[in-house]
């Protein structure tokens, strides 16, 4: 996903990435690529409380097509 985003950014195109960038190196690399190509960057951080996270995980697992299900 990052490679494709970098390719699009190098062409001056915008991208929307739905992912977790835990490593600052990944964020920095993406920001650098965007800056070199005059593409603005915006990070949106979404948070949820522990109970909501557990509720969502349980709902996902109950609907997921998991092996042995």
C-alpha cells in the first residue's frame, strides 16, 4: 500500500490511506514523499474507548469468515 501511495504522490496525485502508521519512520517517509511533490498531508486519528473496541472486535469476529467457522 505504501509503495502505491508513494508512486501516486510522486505523480502529484493525492491519496487516502486507511491504515495504522505506528512507526514514525513510515509516517516520515510518506510525509517526505508528499512534501517533495507539493502534496499536502493530513493525518486523522480516530480513537475509541476500550469497551467500544472490544464490542467492535466481537462483532467483527462473529461475522468474519474464519477457518473452522
